[in-house]
């Protein structure tokens, strides 16, 4: 997608669909991992899980490491070429997205959620919006932050999932304005090296904290460590 015209509603809708499809593709790579480079979400979660006595300690470590990774120089050359060819997203953006999606998914895994379900995938991608996710979910009739969060998430219908995906894509594209992908890369909260690794790290930290709120798990002895799926 090279500098699409997103001025009209039709153009915005097309760009939003493309963006959601691209995020779906990166999500699949995050779940499965990249052969010869990195394991998938489950592997990342287990690598932290085995080092700590509780899921919460593992999650805090995970967020810290992935924040540092997103801000580190040089990771683009390791992941960018693999990620960007099929979807057309700039290498720096795709690399940060991959790191952040993998981190969010691992948080969900450690909280006992199945990252292969449509509900979890949709919320993982929506977490990339940072705190704006809560407004999006509220607009779609979903209230988070209660002890029934897990049940609420698993009951989200396909139609609502579609609305969430469309809203996430449309909000990002609307921010981009008339300059298409060039502007989009500059305004999304998970921007890559275009504006520097330091901001990537800050954004990743915020996204990690958001994911901890979305994939809520009430504390109890049986939830001290969740193996996930």
C-alpha cells in the first residue's frame, strides 16, 4: 500500500481494511514465530514463566524486556525484511508491531487466554491503540475491569469483533489524513524508527500496561501461574 488516497470515506474504509489485514498477518507470525529467528507467543511466555514464581512477575519482566527490545537499535535489520514483504508496511513499523503484538499475546497467554481465538486476537490488536482501546470497547458495548472479564471476552460475538477491528483500522487511517501511509507511519502510537527508538520504547511500555488491564485476571491462589494454551 503506497501512499493511498484516504481523503474520501471509501478510501478510508479501503485503507482501514488493508491495515487490519496487515495486522492479522503480523499476528499470525507472532503466534507461530519466525523460523530460524524467534519462537512464537507461547515460547516467549514460557521463557519468562519459568524464571518467576508468579504470572505477574513474569509479565512485568516480559514488558520490561520487550520495551527495551523495541527501543534498541538494530532490531529492524533482523526482522524487517521477513515481515514487510507480504504486507507492504515499512520495515521499522512492521518490526515494532511484531514485537508489541508478540508481547501483548504473551501477556494474554500468561493470564490464561488462548491466543488462537478470534476474541483474543481482536483484543490483542486493539491494545495497540493504547488507552484508546477502552473508548473503542465501550462504544461497542463492552465493559472491562470486572472479575467477569474473561467470560465477557469469550462471549464477544463475531459481529462485535468485526466492529472493533473496523474501528481500530478506521481511527488509525483517519488520523493519517490525505497523505496515506506516509502520514500513517507518523501518527500511529506504535510508530517505528521514523521518530526514534526512544518513543518506540515509551509506546511499548504503555501498550504493555494497557494489555495488563485488558487481559484481566482476578488474583487467587489458583491463578498464581497460568499455563495458558
